[in-house]
């Protein structure tokens, strides 16, 4: 079974620097067009091919703006 990951973006914490967009090897993140309450364009997801590498998380200068989760299937 292949491992699945997802990225959660804290829209209001994103400063729109796009470092995570450039760091993502899968192209999962893109610059959004909606402005958050600080008038920054926040990053958005552009797919579900996250491999959980963490490059976006470690590149982001804003603590808590990005979080990566591994999706775990319930045991049946």
C-alpha cells in the first residue's frame, strides 16, 4: 500500500512569499488569487500528489502556515 500525504495551509498565516511553491518537487502548491486578512495572496493546493518530503514546511518562514499529515486508513 502506497503512503498518502496531505498538506494543510493556514490561509491567514501565509505571507505569500511562494518559497514553498518553488520548493515542492511535485508541484502541489501554487500561488492563490484570494487575499487573506493581511492582504497577502495565500498559497493553495493544486493537486493531491504530495509525497510528504517536507520541503515546503522547512522552506516556509512562517511557523504553522503549512502542516503535512500522513493519511492513515482505518483498520477494518
